[in-house]
C-alpha cells in the first residue's frame, strides 16, 4: 500500500492529491527524461565514481533521492567492497531496454509508470514531486524506498 505525502492539512480520509492533465504530462515528461538520460549515459559512466557524480549533479533529482542513493551505494560497498551493488539501483535491474522508455501511466500522488519502448513488459515506477513548479524524481527503482512508489 503506498504511503501518502500530503501538503497542508487535508482530511485524514482523503487520498493522494489529484493531478491535472497538465501536471500528469509534466510529471511523465520529467520521469521519461530522467530515465532515458540515465540509460543513454550508462555506457559513458563506466565506474561507480562517475555514476555517483552524475547522480549528485542531476537537476531532476530531489535531495532525498540523492541522499538515499548515496546511502544505498555506501551500504553495498561496506558489505562487499569489491562488488558493491550487483544491479542498477535506478532501474532495480541488471538488464534493461536500450531503446528508451515511454509513459505507461501517471497516477494521483505523482506515481509514474514507464515501459520500455522496445521491451514493453519492462516497467519502472518513479515517485515524482512538484517543487517550485518543477517535477523532480523522489524515488525510482531501489532508490528511496520511503517514497510512495512500487518497484518493477
């Protein structure tokens, strides 16, 4: 069951905030932009240090995401210094589609489901949040499990 993030003081029995068509489109576009950027750059980010720097500098990620990513990688390195993580935590997978992603669904509360363009059964879900008029990734794959999203 997803956890709800609320702004203000809504009634206890209200569900996640409903998004307008414009908000859904913007959240979906930001989610696709981030995941496609991630996948397209995997070939050039050949070591963990390069990936860490890319995550830390990415403008579409919340500080909570960046912190959760750092903590996840640091824990894996501490447990296995030679291997670290044995998968891509952003996609929560070892293998992934290379042909890009498209929006499959955008739900209330900023939950965005993407599907592989050339591998439509491959799904990844992101939790998006709107901050200062911009949609940012707050959770994706194995990163920031506290964010209200589910995994592929």
